[in-house]
C-alpha cells in the first residue's frame, strides 16, 4: 500500500523525493535536478528584476552582490568539506580556492578546469553555464539577455570569489579578476588569481571585465 502524503515527511530533500517519486514517477532524478535548476535560475532573474524596478539598476546591482556574498559565506563549510578542508583551517592555498570553484560550479552543471598554473598566477575556464545558455538565452531576447548579463555577472562573480579569498585568509595575497564572460564572448568564462607582491590601494581592486573576443 502506497504511503499517504502525511507519511512522507523526512525533513530531508532526498528522502522526501524518494517517496514522492512513488506517486509522481515522472519526477525522475534527472527531471527533478533540471527543473530545480531552471526554477532557481528564474527565481534569481525575478529577484534581480524586482530589485531593479524598486530601487534602480545601480542599487539593485549592489544588493545582488551582497546576496551572493552571503550565499558564499553560507555554502563555505560544505565546499570546504568537498576538498577535505574545514572552514577553521588556517593553511588554505590558492589551489584550494581553485578546487572549491571547480566543485561549486560543477553542482550547477558548469564544466570548469585550470588552464594556467604558475607560481604567481592561476587561471580557470568554465565552458558552459546552463543558467545562461539553457535558461536566460531561451527566456530573453539576445538584447535583453546581454543587458541582463552585463548588469549582474561582474558583481556576482567578484562577490563570490573575493568572499572565498577572505574566508580562506588569502584576500591580501591574491587578486581576483574576471577577464572573459561566456555570455558575452560565446566561448568561456575566464577567472584568474594573480599573486599580490606589494600592498594594493583600493583602486587596484576595481571590478573589471574586458571581453578578449
């Protein structure tokens, strides 16, 4: 006899879904994952759009960055665990940050790898972003999608990766930069960290994006 809905409470996403699938078999794990990612992307777009309507573009971009800063803080413990570290560790390296980035992006179906690794610089490239290529490009016109990505992508990625550097105790040792966006170049997102060899003024940390293509 099938369980009733009131017997399906496990306080756990996965265990609840196992039971839900017995009465809604169309929700395979693949469909559940895809639909959750699509809905999350739509929610993110809706949140920014409403903020922009309510407080204007400049303030909405600032608030959007703060949201990603907090999200990065909240997920830090889980990401550290994925690479065998603990948040309280004091021996993080820039390679730990790179591997955390790779793991974090992988969860969202984004294939990322290290393409440059020297003593003073490490560069990563992400070759697909279904947030953009599957959802945003399908939902918006090309002009609307470009305008949206120009508003959010730089702020979002600096918020994420500078927060990781701060949490790892590396913010004063490595400078993050985001020189290429997949959503603008059609090729890949590129992220790099450059070793800081002397103290930086605040002006040296200006958020920049230069499409190389």
